[in-house]
């Protein structure tokens, strides 16, 4: 075994039985495992955070099916590379094409895949950290099954550490004691590749073969601060930096927001990734306290998608400063999450009869729509009536924030609903 092969690659499993995590997809009798065992896998998009097994699952599929396997990275590949592989795949009965970071392919690159996928010349496996609904063409998405991968749990990460120390051809020969694991787990952020990279860095700093290496939190932090890259858009600090950026805007600090924005730009972060996060932020953290924030963020996304770097940095900066200095409210965000939790707890509560649609005589005979009052006939275009299921009467989901705009909304609601919702 070549010592220069990274630990993460040395430990990459080639069977589902050795895969740690993603049991909902690869466990016994799961949909994906069944398809693999039957040798009839569909084209698919594997969507999940970095280092949770997307590339590994693609490799396992190819190894299990023993079919020709081609791999491309959307960062460095173009239409010509796709066409070359399609031509090679035509000489086989079944070939798999794995495309890492497929969300980075533009429309023409994705379109180049359509015919081959549709005709079954290739079985496409795309990996992405971004929502495929936004980043994968609808035509291609309709021809693929989307599988969602979850972040690895603490239990999964601990299993991976033990597996590395016991099974790796190099580490198993050394005396290594895991005294503490908190720093390893925290820095990894649920990313198995990052976990292995840090573990390997720590082990490589202490090379006395016949002495026991005791891995502590202090040792891990010391090594991490010295050797982990400042920014790695492939995953090392990708989520840490975007988290700092979002939290700085949420905390109304434009200076910090611009700093973290600069870190991402300098690191070569995907411009649409940054703009998309600001678009989400505008609704999640500002909402109806300043509805213009969502409009500006949406315009920013459209603008930088057309312009790109380097000029796009100016537009990103303008929007980031605007969002950071805007009044904040997460009331709409809390409202929908509270409502979703209520739906999960209470199930499908019946729609009140007076709110039901009644397109047929039978439905009208069953009292569908009876006693519904058309709001526009009331004073101020309002008539008080019940809109929630009986079990949820007077339940409050939306509680306006304490800011000028939402105080107006609160006043509007109180004038109409009086004491019903305690606005």
C-alpha cells in the first residue's frame, strides 16, 4: 500500500456491508440496496453534505455490478469530456458515469447528458451538496432518482475512528490511544473525509513507532490550527465560513459579513452558492420586517448568475451590507416550522366543511362549502370566520416581530381578530 495514498482513500469501502452511515438508503431491504443487489439501478442524484458517502456509494455500485465505470468532476470537465465517455460507453452493454459536484455543470453540459441517459447508454450517478431542484435541469432531474444522504452522526464518526485505527494497513501497526474525541468530531463537522484527514495529520506529527500516541483534544486543536487550510471549497471549511457569514449578517455586523464574504470569494467559492444563501437569509432572518430584502437578494442571485466573477463581487457586497444592516425578524421562519411540527403531530386533520371545494352537486349535498363567507363582502374586506381545523382553533403560528413593519401587521391583525389570537 502506497503511504502517500490519503487515509480516506485507503479506507474507502467497496461493499455496502462496510459502509458506515446512510442506513436509510443502504441498510437491509432498503430501496437503494435492493436495486443494487438486483443489478437494476436507475440514474440517480446523490444529494447531501460533504464527506457523507456520495462518492463511496457510487464506487460501491460500480464494484458490486462489475461494469465499466467513468468518473468526471464538474469543476474540471466539459462537454467534450462527456461526449468522449458517451462514445466509449456505446461499446458496452452497461456503463456508469459518476459526476462529482454535478451542480457546477451549466445547462449545456447537463443537456449533453440527456440523450445518453434517456437511451440507457449510461447510468448517471451525480453527486451534489446543493438542492438538485435548483441546480439540476428539470429534464435531467426527471430522468433520475434523487437520494438524500444525511450528515453522519456522532456514533457514525466514532465508528469510523475505531475502524481506521483497527483496519488501516498503516495505523493498525501503531500504538494509538484515543483519549479524547470531542475535538476530532467537532472539527470534522460530520464529514468523514475531513475526520480522516485530521486523524492522519495528527498521527503524522507523532512518528515514534514504538511509543504510544495519545490523541487528546489539545493535540488535535494544535495540529488543526497549524496545518488545516484556511479555506477549501471542497469541504474543509466550506460550511464553517458560510456559517460565519450568515451569523454575521444575522448579528447586524456588516464588517464581519464582508470579511467572511471576502474569504469565500478569495477561496474561489461558487458565486451562486453565496447568492443562494443570502436569498434564504433574506426570508429566514429578515422576512416581513423588511420585504425588500427578499427582492434585493433575488435580484442579486439573478445578477451574479449572469455576470459572475470578478464584477459579481461588488453586487454580493452591496447585498450583504444591505442584509446585515436591515431590521431582522424570523417570525415567518418560526411560523412555518411550528406549523410543520403541528402537521406531523396531528396528521391530516379534516378541512372544515365550509372551506371545502364543491364543484359537483353531490359535494354540495354533502354541505361542502356551505356557510362560507366571501371576505370581500365584509367591511374592510374582512368577515370573521374559522379557517383552521376544529382541533386547532385559536392556534397561533405567526407571531409578528417587534419592528416597525411587523408592528403594523400586528395592529392589522388585532383590529380584525380582536382577542382571538391574542395579537
